[in-house]
């Protein structure tokens, strides 16, 4: 678990569903021992894996402690509050500000102030350009995506800091360089953006804010709306449109741009990737500005938006709180010059021979074997093979391969079992039967059924055996049955029948115990014969011993009498 990166995995909660891989646009996931972990150097912190994880194993690093430490250090800590807050929290600005001050913050300001300056500066750039491609720098995830995966387009990003950076500079210019700034919004990527400059100290998500409020036991009813609670240094206007898809372009239109400029908005990493595919900016003959956001629908659909409200309602709430200015300056008062450096993720190119060799490890011996089902999370079997070569995947991720292995193992075990095995569906047709079953119950037809590719599959069970009623009983009751010494014709069977799928499939293991029972009876008979013979001998011995004792007693008595008579005569 790498809890230092903004996104990490709780290994014990992670199960081998591979949903995070399917949802990750850049496949920055490594599977090891069946568990998924984020690869920081490949990740762009879009948060798709966090939203997609069904077991809540993907987590966002908590920076609450960092924010608390700034307050405990008795620094003047200002909040840069993302404009999407109005669609998440059901409170007035005054109550929201009071709550944040209750956590220990000095003042609260709207990030949208920085957005307004960014729009003004962007309009300046566009109005002074005759042609070319321009990509907004507002979304940190888009910026990271270009840096890592499309570095050839890095020079087309507008060379100005994001609204959050610009806002932080506005606050420092107004209240001093020594103040600390905590950004709060729905974005995970902002946690990475914080490390790119020294303008912002900590980035929190709305989820972290709600958790902090809960831990502090704060109650909104304890905070009274007062005139002293207002956004500093002043309220934002058109910049509050930024979290909505196309919101930045709307602000550019309000500021005013020349008619030759085309404004295009693209939401979603995959959509943005498609927009750049096969694009040669040198062939563009007019100024084209692309408002690019990583989240479909804009920031109001961010991974940590922390609300169950529909996106439509969030957009409506944001729009209802936007106020337009009577006059928008044509020149930005605050600008952050921002130079972005490429950090390309280098993917190893493997020879076709290595890829084909790896495909064989997952049972893909021909092109027809390459199903490209996407069950592993990768779009194609060859993509999985490359991930296997990179060490980021495991062969067990191929569902079709594992199913084949399981079926082969099961079939081999059933086939080699000396006992008869059969499976029957609810229509009383055989689904599976091993060779022992065919030998035991098909008689002279054994060779015929053995020659069939499917053996007994599809045959009616009641036409093969005389105990089909056992299967009917289990299908009806769902209870397992065991019959010992079940007599059929001149044979004896031990039958163990059981449910495989309730009311759908039953199975049975059958053993012919006729010969063993016959041998047991013979042994018993022999034992009885031996016992009888032994008893007879004992009786004979006893009889002989009895006769011998009588003769001995008679002889001794005669000798004693003769001895007594002689003594009398002597006297």
C-alpha cells in the first residue's frame, strides 16, 4: 500500500474483479497475487478507479492532518473554495463560511476569482493569435495526461497556471506571502498539482471536508449567518461557471474574443484522447481553443464530489448562483507563468515473437483464440500479453483461460474417477456422464456411446437407469439423498445424489458394491464354518476330558480302597 500517492489500495479489501483496470484510461494498475495497486509514475489521478471499485478498496490519501497542522501552527490559513461547492452543500455562503471558520480557518475565498483572471489572460492570447491549437491548463488531470502520454502536445497548453494557482497568488498578493492556503474541491488531481508549485499548501476534497466536520462534531445550527461572513477579498462572478462542461468557454464569450477563434469543449480522458488522435496542429489554419476536462460533465462530476444529487441538479444549483459583471477587464491583473515539463511514460515495445509466446501462456495459440473480451480489464488479448511482459498482470486475469483450465481439471477428475458420475438437468436430460457411468449402465451400447463426441450428453436419464426417480425427488425437494445397497436387478449400488444448482441441476456418484458385498457374504460364511468346526472340536475335547476324568477317579478310588483293606489286615 502506497499511501503517499493521492490514490492507493487497501490490499485486504481488494478482490480480483479487475474493474479498476477496465475503468483506468491509462492502465496505471498493477496486479500482484490477485490484488490491484496503483502505479504512481503512470497514474494521472483521474479517480476513475476510486469511483469504480465495488469493494471500496481504492482510497484517496487524506490530508486533513496537514491542514490541521497549519492551523495548529497558528498560521493564517485561507481556504480556496472550488465553485462546485454550491452544488454540493445545501447552505448559504454565509453559513458555509461560518462553518469553515469554525474549523479554524482565517478567511474563505472563491477559487473562481482565479478562474476569472485565467479567462481574461486566455482571451488575450487567443485574440492575438492568427492560428494554432490552444489547450486549457485548468484541469490538472488533463495536464498530467499530456505530460505523461501526449508530450508532443505539451507546448499547446496555455502557459498560465490553473485557476487554483492563480487564486492562491491573488490571495498572497493581497494578504501577504506568509499566509497558508488550503484548496477544497471535488478533484483528486489537485493533490498532485500542489506539489508542482509552492502557491498552495494542501488540497482537500469535499469528502475530506465532510469527514473533518463530522469528526469535529460541528452542527450547522450553531452557526449564525452574519454580515461579517463573506468571501474575501470579494465575491466571484462569471468564474463560477468553470466546473460545468463548457463553462470556461462561456466566460471567454462574455469577455469577448474575435470571431475567427473556435471554442471547443471536450470532457473525459477517452474523448480527449480521440480528439488528439491523428491531429497535426501545424495544419490548423485558425485559432482553436480546447476547454479540456477529465471528468465527463465537468468538475461537478468529480471523483470526490461527495453528494448523491443528480448532476443535473448540481449544474442547476451552480448556475443559479452565478452573477454576471457589468464590466469585465480586458487585461488580467494576476497571472501565474507556468512552464510544464514532459514526463513521458515509456512503454516497452516487444517483438511479435515475445507477444505470441506470452499469448500461448494464456491458451491463445491462434488468432481465433484471441477473444478480446475485455474481462481482464484490457481491450485486447495482446494488450494483456504486453502487461504480462511488463510484469503488471498475471495469467489468472484471463477469464476464458481460467475457465478452460477449470473445465479441463474437472473433466479429467470426473473422467478418471472409478465411480460413476452423472449430472442431470431439470428436464431429466444428462448434462455430463463419465466413462465409468457409461460402462456401468449402457451395457452392449457402451462402444456406441463412447464413439460419440458428446457421449451420453442429451440422453434422457430415465432411459439409461432405473432410478431416475431419485433425480426427480432432489430437483423437487432440493435435499441430498444417499442410498446404500440399492438393489437393481441383480446388482447392488451405493448412490450419493446431490444438488448442484437448486431446482436446475443435480448430480450423483454411484458405486457398484455387488462384488464387495458378495465377498463379504463368503467371508462371513467361511467364518461361521470355522466357528462351528471349532465349537465341535472344543466339545469333543471336553467330552474326552470328561471321560478321562471319570476313569482316573475310578482307578484312584480302587487303589485307595485296596490300601485301606491292607492296613486293616496288618493291624
